[in-house]
């Protein structure tokens, strides 16, 4: 992503436009990793994309931040990125609807795009629990606590069939998948 476009978007008042740019970045990066990407029609699904690698199909919700960490005025903190990048990982609705947390019934992964450093985290949804926001530290956390999701930095292999750790995730037509336990597959 060009620095010029990033600077103009960091303070852009239209969050939807920034989200659309993050979705385009996801499509580009996933495709460059050899992962097929499909965008469902409309906005009524809890996921942004269905990705496919081999026979593996997964639902991915893209979240992003275009803002730099809140480093206050301490130059040493700014250098270390101590406060990390905050990413909202829940659906924030109106006052009546409140916060809706994602679950395995909704999606399989949250793909978090940290635009200022052009870095991705591919995070299994069950690791989020009931958090509405997380902090990510792609440049190192600079503190002894926090950094709960650093192991998911650039884990694009989670979206690929040959990765044995994804065997518990949705697989197209797989009899081992609990969502397909009543379906029969023809080979």
C-alpha cells in the first residue's frame, strides 16, 4: 500500500471506505498466497469472504486499523510501539443492538490488517472469546504482558488445506466436520 494512500485514509471520516480498502488488501494478499477468495453477495452474512484452498472452505471476517498506536508523547514508547495497534473484533451495533461477538457459528477466522505496517494476523475466532477489541504488536510488544495474538502474525497457512492444524476447521464435504455429519458425500 502506498504511503500516500495510507496517510489520506488514517484520518478519513468514512470507516466503511477504510474497511473496503482492507477487504481489497485481503483479496490481493490471500490470492498471492494461492488461496481462492469469494465475496458473498450483500452484507447480510457475518463473514466478508469464503476462502478455498484445495477442498478446504473457510469463512473469514476482515478487520483493520489504519491508525498508528496511541503512543502518547514519549519517543521511546513510540519507537517500541508499546501500546500496540487496537483492532475492533466484534460487531458494534446501535444502542439497542449493542456488541455482538463472533463465534464458530458465524465465522472461522478473523483476518486483522494493520495498515500502517502492512501486516496481517489470521486469528481463529475461538481464541477471541468475548473480546470486542484486541491489541496487536507486530513490532514487538515492549512489555512483559499482553501480546496474546502474536503467534498468529502472518499465519496464512491456517487458510491452506495442507496445514494439519486446520483439520478441525470447515472442510467442504468432509464427514469429519460436525456441520456436515448428516450429509453424504459422493467420491
